C-alpha cells in the first residue's frame, strides 16, 4: 500500500477529535502536570507559513513531553481585539465582529490541519464578553490600588490609525501596525503604573530560563541607573531644579542647566522670564516633534536660553544659565540635566554651538585625552574640583554625594527609563474601560456586579481622529447613571489596548468557563506558572513585559502564588522566501501552507519546518528540501514491508546500538529545541534500516515512536498497521541503554602547549598511561617535544592529551 498522507491525516484528525484524546484533565493519576503554551494568534484569516513555524515544531515538544509521561496542557485561542482586526474590517467594509469571527472559523480549521494536541475545549477568544469581563475586572483591581490612573500627557498619536500608541508600539518613529509617521498629541489618557514594579521586573529576570538577548532587551527598556539627585537653587526664589546624574564627579564642570520643554519651572516662573514669548514659541515647535526626533543622535540639538532666571551650582555657588532644549525628556529622571560640556560629547557640541563655558574637571588616569577637541567621557582623576581634586571618579561620586546630603542639596537615588503603560485607545474594537464620569462625583468605577460593560454593536465604528473613540457617538452607550450618587453620568468611551487582554490570557486557560472568577485558585495551582512558552522575540518589551507586570500585581493582590508567568521561554526564528528575502506578495516569494498540504501533507510540512535549520534562527524555504522530507517519510512507510515479511525475531547488534544512540540523540535534541538535528538522526537511522534485509519489529517500533512527535499522523497509522489498538500517544517515550551508546573508539586529540599537533583513533576507555605512550610515539608529536623538558601532561579521558613543554 502506498503512502497517502491526505487520507491518513484526515482519518487521524477525525479520530483525535472523536475520542477527545487531547482533552486534558486538571489531574491525571501518576502524572505530573506540564503547561506548554505557544503565543496565541490574532485572527488574520490566513495561517501563513510563519504561523506554522511557530505552532508545528512547538507541538513536537508538547507531544514529546506527553510521551515522557507528563499530563500536558497545550491550549489555543485567539487574540481577537485590537487594531489589526479593526483596520482590516474597515478596509473590507464589514463590521470588526463579523470579520473577526469569520476569520476565527477559518483559522480553527487551518489550525486543526497542523495536527497539534491543542485542547480545544479550553479555547478562549478575547473579544467575547465572558473573557473581557475579567479584563475589565483586572482594570478595576489596578484602579483600586492606584495602579491605574488618568492623566493629560503628551502621547504618540498615529494619524492613520487615529489612536494613541504606547511607546513600545512606535518603531523608529512609526506606527508598528501601519508604518505611518507618529506625531505627538496631548490627550487625557488612562495609564497603568508599571513603573511601580520596575525593580521587581528587573530582579525577576535572574530567576527564569529565558534567552539572554530577551532579558537584555527588558533590562535596557527598564533602564536602571544609579546616581545622585542634585538640587540647583534659583537665586532670590524658593524654587529649586532637581537634576539626576550618574556623574556627580563632574559637578564642578557644570556650566549650564537644560530643562525639558514640558518642565513646570517655565510656567511657574514665567513672570521672571524676560524672553518668555520666544521660550513659549520654542516649546510649541518642540511639541510637533516625535520623541525619536528629539533624541536623535544625527540631528543637531536645538535650544534657547531662559533669560531672567539662573541656577546656583551647589558645590561652588557659581551662577549658571538655564536653557530649554527638546532633547531633554520630561519623563526621564527629573526632566532636567546638568550640562558638563568638557565630559559629555552632546553637551560639548551644544556648548560650542552656543558659546557656553567649557571647564575641564576630569583628567585620564593614564595617557592623555583629546580634550579640548573632544569631550573626555571616561572616569579619571578630578581636577579643578576644590577639596575633591585628586580623587578618582568613583570615590569622588561617593564623597560629593555625601557632601550634598549633609547640606540637603542632594541624595543618592535610582532612576529608570521605563515609563507607565498607556492603555487608552480611541478606537472601537476593544474592551471598554469600566469607568464613569460624573460632574458631581468625578471619575467612578463601574461596580463589579455590573461587569462586563458590553461593547455595543454600532454602525459607524470608524475612528474619529478627534481624540475620541467612535463609542462617543453612541448615546445609548455613553449616557448612564453615577454609581455613587445615581445622578446622570457618562461612560468612558476609550477602549483598552489589546495588550491588556493578552497580558493575562495564559491564566484563563486553566479555568476558561468560570463565570465567578477569572480562574479558581485550585486550577491555577494545578497548572501555573507556564512551564514552556514559545513565541516571537519581537514581543520582548511589550507582551512579555506586560504579562510579567500583571502576574506580579495579581500575586501582590493575593490572587496568585507565583511572581513569574513563564518559567522557560523559547523564540522561533523567521522563515524567508525561497530567494532568501522576507516573504511578501510583491516579491512573489510567499509560501502558501495549504498548497504544501495538498502536495505533501501535514507531517511532511511539520518535519521540514523542524529540519530546515536551527529553530531560533529559521531560514529560507527550500522546495527541494521539502521534497527530500517527503521522500524520507515514504522510506519510513516502506520499511514496514521488511517487518511483515520477517518470519522470526532477529538481533542485529550494530543496528541495535544505532537505535539506542538515536534515542539518546533525539531525546536530548527535542528537549533543547534542536529539532533539525533530531530529524537528521532519524534520517540516519532510517537509512541504516534500509540497508538491512530484515529488521526487528522492536527496532522499527522504536523508530516510529521517536518519529511520532514530529509526524503524528503517519506514526499513528503505522502503529495501528502493526497491530496496536490504542494511540501511540498513550505509549511511553523510549529510554536508551547506556551500555549501548558508549563509544568504543574515539578520536584522541594530541596537543603540545595547547596547540593541536595530531589526532589518533583509540579505545574510548583508554588509560592515561596508554594515552601518553601513544602520544609520545607519534612522529608529528616528536617533532615538537624532542630535546625539550616536559613540564606536565594534561589528560582528558576520551577527548585529548596536552603535553606541556618548556619553550625556549
């Protein structure tokens, strides 16, 4: 019988659905729970090959853990709210809800074609009221603890999407969704106080098994700096300008201050500012720039002196000018900097341009600096710094901070780059923010018993572009009563950023039908935290950071008993087109997974995605490569003929050893997400089996079991063909015999003074004395040791021997 993947795969997918083999109990006798999760998709309507690369190899890992004896939860759902779905609905002229559910229906079918072990009984869809009720409930918990608040702030505004964006959603000054240039607008917004958890978010990174590059990205985004806050007094005034610096050792070189355009001191002392009109004009111009434009290293720094007010340098009592410049940001540090042009290149260029004083106060410990042609920015020895001269920079920072603390003019402090998470969206397709405004009582929270605040189905859902959500046009939605005084009031019309919905979805899978809680504590304890999480590295400072924030908040509120949501994290790479370029319709290099399924079947696509390269890197799609994988599966299929023709059980020691080496290799490789080398090992074993005139049924069954996580459909079929009634996924993962995987012959590397001089084949358990004898007798080695004193010999059993000789 020929291998027919389409017939086999349809049969087994129906069987799995009918028998509910992958419906996971919260507790299974004799099995430890293992929560395996892949980032859920938003319903775009098409499962492109990138989705397959995310879902298929990770399903290999989930199936592997199941075969290892774990009770594996591997759920799926849809991240259904947000801009992508809404923009697509507008483009196609249909309602976002219609668009979303149509796509979900299509994607469910496509996801099933992968043959994954998803427990569909736990499916969640974030735009359904029984889900976003709890998103709203979580907003209220944050609000009660003052971790959700409303403020009028400058915000990133996308003129195309017509909504505010969080900083994380602006990539190089452009909207991450539509690539439009982002502008700045000052709008009343709702924010989550993620900054309150900056230190916890940093410390937690040391406790989790995540890729180091992702940890680095989060550390840099949080941006912890330890330094000194210094107060600069304004003469003849009660006002001071606090400044944060990591370089208190350069304080004597401060020749001017720079404040951000938004700094309150400008409005506070506007009566004293003699050029207030010009300052105000400059501030208005700066509002037109994006944050990226303001801090760009390429563009020349602009600024204007604030005339009429000065500042006092607290260590030498010198009066210095105050400037306003848009390269200083109000939300970082104190919104003001002390400018030390001799020791900061940005300040140096600014001072040169505007003719401001430059005073050298640090000299190199050794050698010379390029000053005065360029700022010397390294640590060194203090000069021109009064009693602190001759101290090294580190000691001077300490002593100058102590000096300021005694005079109440400064203190040691910590600063973070992280800013609060702006969650308001002036769009329709999102979870309504559960707040009500009353002219008499102010902002009031919706009572928990009245949740969810339902998103109404309105005809005109297009964004207004006026800083208001389309919901503002719905009188029935807006007009309500105040929860406090029962008087007339209005609902908040902004909706929540879709990242709020996805910041806790992994918790809901534990108890998706619960109507009284977001999840019961018993079920949360059974499954959480997630053991293995897989998804794109592009979410490092958005979804992954927000999920950690939510987890820590819910732990502090008493709802969870863990601080980190994802114990282990792995990223998939990117699949490129056959031409090595990023896939796009305009290039004509897009690979349609449905076409691949029609030609080769799901198992072939799964294995090719595993085999095409390291999982965390990806690579170009190779049509010849997938053909090779298809032939490989046919070869595995055809091997059954060698067993069915066999009249008696045979023992092939050479093949038996290879089988056990393959078990060891595949086990270690799948555990470490090295899917490509696991496939390679199975191909080698298959080739060796093909060379035999007959193979034992035992060895063949082991091959099928090792193949099962990667190619579940063909494995089920072969397993059944060989007389088994139950699914192969109710079996146990094979264990290798250590005595059969031990190498008998190894390559011993011979080094002289750490450099390889020869290699010889030796017995794996060769003794040190025998290794020395062989090494010294090799002609290539003799040339390097003759006539020289041998100081010592370093022997690493089974690997190398290093002869250390005295060099002349």
